[in-house]
């Protein structure tokens, strides 16, 4: 029968109908080989595999970004709120102890009641030390801190008891007994309190340096990982866009284009924030706090040598020892290698040092050494050079008066110089030293605050290291309320995933018609 129909069709010139009929899809199917897969994939399967790859890469990218931001927050928090406040408190404890002791010596140099300023400073220092020790105890983050703070507190009470004993004897006119009690107090200051405060400083400064170095290494690695995964995600989106253009003869896929733009913005914004935060952390630690640390150490050394000056007049039996201690601490602040020594050639030492310090550029470490030289080598902020030069000149003014005290033949005149003019000059030095510290404190606070702001941390106080007194409420460097970073990360990740699925799904749908 079929033969008859075919013959009839031929006779009527009707085209022969194929025995099997197929309907062409809206897009052509391909057989594609992917790496590590033996099976050939069809075009829709390739699209689905690309979707899984891009979504997986995006999730990994978001995880890397979250890890980088959290690690960087931790590094900034360690520098800004864990170690530096403890170092700052330790140095202020050392300052207060040395200044308190200097004023006790000044009290004992003159008859009872004739130096009310020294009594007032002594009492103020006692109160400040109580607050500082409390703040230090509240900020214990490193093993060994608690023991050191406890030792300082215990020995400070012993010191105050001995000072009170010396003051009572002094009021009774028992000068030898007062001097003996003061010597015992002096042993506690030099043998325990100053040493323990310095150890507390060093323990925290070592932890700060280690934390900063470790954080820097991790930050660089995290930034490279974010950059690499970001390149993978954007490269995959762009590459697939090119593939679709080639296979479908269409110029752009709107969904993939939107996903590419969002991913690029997310990655570049994150890298900008990470790099900016890292640079600001460097400003805070290296440029600001390293200067502040040496300035604070110079301040406590100056307080201590000022006490040695008073002890020199108070205790004639050990005046040579106190004089040696004074000049030894002067050289800790600054000296000229192979130049005049402050002890043997004080006039030349003072005049030559002034010439060097007032040079337009910072002198190298080979020209002068000491804490002041270290500060001159780390001038980074506006007004810091002039303020540092003023500070050193003010110290030399104090040093010049000290030389008059040591060369004056009349004891009463020397005591008057020590308790009036020398102390006035020392106060001027302290004010200029504070101005240099204020410049660095302000730079430190701003850098830490901005660094955390770049990392989407809110609720951070702009005053981290207070200028004059420990603040009642210490900022903790943590978010208060919603953490905007997680909201932003989830929105960005969701948008990249959503637009990717939307863009590729529309192409897959063409094969399902």
C-alpha cells in the first residue's frame, strides 16, 4: 500500500514526506567538554554548571571578605583598645610615682607649711594613681599584667605609709628621723615601683609590637585572597558574558551585567576599605604611638631626674649618688656621641645641643642619641617639629638652672632655686612636652577612629587616649547596635547571586520551549 501511495505522489509531483519529523529548538544544542569531566555536556548543562561555579565563587568571596574585615577589626582593636591604653597607663603610673616622690623631697627641703604647692601636687598624684591603677586593672589583656598591677598597688601603699611617717617626723623637727623614713620610701620608689611600672610598660609594648606585626602579615594575606577571589568572580562573570555573546549572537545579558557591576563595586570598595584601614593603623602605631611612647618615657625619666635634683640637696650623705643618677638620666634623654658630657662640660653640652636641635632638618642618630633624638627622627605631623624643638630647648633651660644649683655655694640659695625657679622651668618643659604628645594623641585617636569607620564599626568614641586624665567611660571599639557590614555583605552577595541566576536562567529557558 505504501508503494502505491509513493507512486501516486511521484505521478502528482508531490514532495516525499520524511518518515521521522523533528522540531528545531529556539537555540542550537552543543556538546561541550569541561575539565575533569569525561561526559560531554549540553548547552543548558554548561549554563547550569556556570551558575553553580559563579555562585560558589561568590560565597567564597564573601567569606574571604568577612574574614578579612573581622581580622582587621581585631588588629585595630588590639592596637587601639587593648595594648596601647595599658602602655599609656603604665607610663602615667611611672610619671605619677616619680613626680610624687620629687614633691615629697621638696616638702622635706623646707620647714613644714612653707611649700603648699608641693603638698597639693603630692595629694593630687595620690588620687590620680588610684584612678590609673583602677583603669589598668580594668584593661588586663596580657598574662602577667595582673601580678604587676597588684605589686604596684601593694608597694604604693607601703610607700605612702613611709612618706607619711617622714612628714610627721619633719613636722616635729626630727629631721634625721624624717630623712631615714624618706630613704626607706625612696628604696620602694627606685627598687620596686619604677621598675614594676617599666615592666608593665614593656610587657604591653612587646605585645603591641607582636600584635601589630602579626596583624600586618594577616592583613596583607587577606587582601591578596580577596583580590584573587574577586578576580575569579568578576572574571567568571565577564567570561560567561563573552561566551553567551558568542553562542547566542546577543550583545549583553542584563542580569550578568548587573551582577558584574555589583561584584566589581563590592570588591573594589572592600579592598579600598581594607587598604585604607591598614594605612591608618600604621599611622596610629608607627607614626603616632611610637612617638607618644618615647615622649611619655622621656617625661617619666624627666620626672625621675627632677626627683634626683631634690634628693641631691636633701640627702647630703648620698648627694654624689643622686648627682650620678641625675646625669645618667639626662643622657637617656639626649647626648652627643663623642661630644661634651652633661656632667663634666654642662655649658658646652647645653650650647652645642641647642645648635643641633634647632637645625632645620632632624639630625641623624649619629649626631645625637637618646629619647629626644628618637622623637626627632619620627616627625610626621604638622607642627610636630617646632613643638619638639621647643620641648628640648625648654628642657635645656631647666638643665641650665640645675647647674646653678650645683655650683651655688650657699645651701639656702640652692634650695630656693630648686623649689622655685627650677620647678617653674620644669613645669614649662612639661607643658611643651604635653603639646608634642597632644599632637600625636590626636593623630592616634583620629587614625584609630577612621580605621574602624572604614570597617563599618559604629559607636566608637573619638577620644581613645585622653589628653590629661583617664576618661570615666573607656571606649571598647565594638559595634553598638546593628553591624552594617553584615547587612551590606548579605545584600551584595544576594544581589550578585540573584542577577546571575536571573541572567543565566533566561538563556536556559530557551532550551525548554
